[in-house]
């Protein structure tokens, strides 16, 4: 989510695109024309939780898909519509807020077999780079930390548009997805099925349905 940042907007604004002889046009990747409307989105944003979803989906028992989401998280965001490479994202998720719609399953997920929230209460994503791939598509790379294991991930990010809502807030929408192998982060619990295969897939699809509101401070 190349719109998230620990740094303040002023940190970026103090270094204009023309610094070091680089123009705004030069900053954009060749062959990937930037929509002028994206430039107007430059600034700090925050995720509007009631209208966003930080979720996941995983195949269960080889025949169905279980979906869940995390309700409690903090985000700091910065989007640069002229120089997407300057865009940043930080997301800190409190894992105990996981909700799959089944209390018994949620209790298992936050226990020692999976997230072990008593020892590892937070899951963290911090961006490291953002690339404009053309049109309204971006690729955002970052470090994902689960159970104190940090590994790189690439997130496909699509800009959905922006609007001024009836309450006067400027909103921008983004969809982000990536697929990870949970065992690489120490989430190795599983059960074998008699017919072959496993109860829980090792592949997990992470989904970021983001409604971001421009910060006024």
C-alpha cells in the first residue's frame, strides 16, 4: 500500500521534485504515464476503519475457503501522486482482533498453534519501495513481520478513485492483494487428511480493501 508512511508529509514536501536536477516527469517510470488526478492526492492519509477491511482467505480441508479480518490496527500513510516512489506505508495490526465469524476458530488462531498473541501481539507491515506499473496499478514492496519473523512481500495495489463525501472528507480507495506461505513466518500448525492433503493450506491470500481519508493535521 504505497500510501502509508511513518514520516510526515513535510518530510517529503521539503524535497521538491526538481531537486538534484530531477523533474517530476523524470521521476515517473518510463512507459508508465501518471494520471494527473493522482498528483492531487499527494499528502498524508489514514485508513477509515469502518469502511475498510484488512483481511485474509485460506483454503480449508482442500474443499472450501475460510475468510477473516483484523479489526484493530494503526496506520500511517503518505501518497505521492507525482513521485510514487516516495509513497510509504506502515500498518500495525493487533492480532487478537482476528475475526473469522467462529469464536472457537478465532481462539485457536490467537493461541500458540498459530499467532500466539501472548508472545507476539502485533503483526507489522512496513513498506520499502513503491513502483508505478502503469495506469492505476502499483507494486508496493515491504517487510511483513509475524511472530517476530520478518520477510519481504510484494503487494499488488490498485487505485480505485477518489471522492469528496457528503461530510466534507476527501476519500481515496485502494485494493491490495498478495499471497504468502504462512510456514515462512513460523505458522506451521496443520493436520493431515486421510484422503491426502492438509486441513489448512500453507498459502494465505492477504487482502487490503482501503478507504483512506486525507489527514487535516
